[in-house]
C-alpha cells in the first residue's frame, strides 16, 4: 500500500471578530481570509506546492501579479536600451537577432497574387492575366526605393528593418501614406521606432491612453501619438512635438498605421524586446567572457619586475636623480602590458620598497567553453533557436544537424507567417486599393463589398527556403513525397529555395522551346 504524504498545514481558526464579520458581511470575511493568505500567515489550503508561501524553497518567491500593461510599460525603456546595447556589443545577442532576420526574412518575402477567380466571376485565363499584371506592378513598386518615405530602401529592405526593429525594441510602427514621386503620387511606407510612440509630454497612462496608443472601449487602437523625435533626444533647434494619427481613415476605413508586435498576453498594448527574458544571462556571460579574455591576455603578456634595494637606491642617486626616478616609475598604472605602445615581455622597474606579488592566471581556462555552452543552451531554448543554430556550429551527425535545423525552421516559419499576415499583407492591400482607386488596375466591386475586396486581395508570400545539408537525400525525399501524393511540386519548390514553381515552370518552358529551336533538344 502506497504511503500517503501528510502535509502539516496550519488552518485558519475563526476568532470572535471573524465570526461577527462573517455574520454581517460575508464579502468582508472573504477579504480578511485572503489578506491572511497574502501575508503568508497560513499555509495555502490548495493542492499545488508551487503556490505555497511557507515552503523553504519558494516561501520568499512572491512575484507581482498585475495587469499585462502594468507588468511591461514601465520596464520598456530600460528593456529596450539594454536589448539594443546587447545587440550592439555582445556577439551572441547580435548573432541571435541576425539569425532570426536572415532565416525569417532573408532576401525578402515575394508577393504572388492568389485570387479566387471563380468567386469573382473570372475565367482561368482572365484570373491568370489579372494576377500577372498585379504581380509585375507590385514588384516594380517593391523593388524601387520610391516606396520608402526616406527613399533609402526598397520594400524588402523595409521588411527586414521592421522585423529587426520588432525583435530589438518589442514593436515597430509603419505609417501608410503617399508621396509625390516625379509628379505622381506613389504609396509610401514610413517606419516609426517604438520609442517615438508615447504619451504627449510623457504624461501618465490612463485607461484609454497607454504608451502613446489611444484605444476604444474594446481595446482597439483609435489614435497613435507620434513624437517628432526620440523622446530623450535634445537636438539643437528642435523641440519635441506630437502628432495624432488616426488608426483608420474616418471616411474610407483604410488602415493608416501598422503596429507590428508579438503578443504574449490578452490585452497587451505594447511589445516586449525578444531578448527581454535573457538580458541578465547574456550580460553576465559577456562579463565572464571579457574577464576570461583579459586574464588570457595578462597571462600571455606577463612582464618581469625589477626591484631595487632601498640602500643601493640611496647610494646610487642624488636628490635630483631620485626625483626623476620616482616621477618616471610612478606613472605605471598597473596595466600589463604597461601601455598600449608596449608589447609582451615588458620589464617594469618598481619603486624602492615595492614588492611584486606572483600571480598565475592559469589561462586559457579549460572549463570556460563547457560552462558557456551550458548557458547558451538555456538562452537558445528561450529564443527558439537550437544550440547548433544559435552558435552556427554543427559537429554532430547529419541526422542531429537536420533535426536542429528543422526545429529552428518551425520557429522561423511561425514568425514568417506573422510578418506576412500583419505587416506585408496590409501594405499590399493598401497599395492595391490605391492603384485601383487611381484607375491603374480594374477590380469590379472592390470598394462596394468587403467580401469581394477580400477575394481580390488574396495573395501568397513566398520566402527563402531552408536550404539543404545533403542535397541528394533531400531531393530523393521530395520526389518520394510527390509520388506518394502527400506533397506537390509547388510545395516542394518553396521548401527547396522559396521560389514559386509557376515562375520556374514558365522559365523552363521557354528554355525548352529555345533549345528545341536551336536543335539542342528533341521536342
């Protein structure tokens, strides 16, 4: 018979005041009971040890239980500054962000119109012609820097910058507007860094206004408060001013602002930097690495110290010579090498009476790499990057390396889908609506019916593929999946290199026709 664990829990005993309160006000009695629990006066009656307030291991573990915005908004400025500093100055942090951007965005997500021709009353040929026209028009706009308000990046560069900014700062904003480009109005995108969306004059948040975002009763954004510069910047001749931009057009309902963030809790208004949970271990790891590196440098540049006997010093130098000796040798600040101009093996003259203490740094430290790898594994788990992918070092078998890449690829695909759905697609829909309104593209019923507009706006976003470790094995596996009927050529094309099979098919058809015409192949 299994032994049943007996827990000695101190029960709450009702005294006379408790009974009186319970009789006249049961609600107040419940509050008194909860207050005693919160003070840690009694063991919790529930069954979870994790909620205990008296167990030695977690008795003092009392995190704040607050609203999602109360838990994040006040911490955001320091979280952003620390995350950005780590990305700038810590190889692991910067590498993690670079890896995420490279795999999720890569060379950019390409738009391919995927309208439902049957529901729009179009034949297959008509739908294909419409899609080809829209694809070529959007590609011309996306590949030009005219789509950028600053005219410095094309759409794919804006995409990568927006995703990177979201990872580093927690969120990023994009204004959708239009600007004059050589005498014609062109849709443009203006990225706004997270810090610039803030309450006017940095006033305190309210129930309707949180961190620069004004919301309606359901929590949907109504207005964004945008500062003309970073709120802590004090440029000469420029004062801080705020502009209020409506989230949606009052007459058209068109989206004016895109807010790209990754929500972790319901009701969350602002995003949190991707590195927020691992800021402390990353910084401590950077300090440890720097200390080990410095110790190794000191060990490799060890100097010889020459000590002079005090009596000999008195007999060898007169007063002027002693003063000169003291002045010269007192300049040494204890660094090894003594200055940036000195190399290893420097001889340092000590002052009379000074005695060097022997030190053996014992570097390089044989335990350095295993310890660092153990910490990096924990960091990688939080960031969704397997250890091998995080450090870009594959030393295991083909199967282990492929498993690590596939695990990481799931994370990349989830974030790619988020980027396509919440950033790329709204921008495409805004571009398409402006082109249709200008008469450049014909789309019947686009502005009359929201469902019809949805059908016209349907599109696929195709990004770079994951690559391959063993091309032969993976090509054979792809062929078997197609033969079994569990995949398609189009799907395998995207998995291979992110390319659209239809584009490749048309190119191959043209190449075959030309080679047949040149007599290099049979028809």
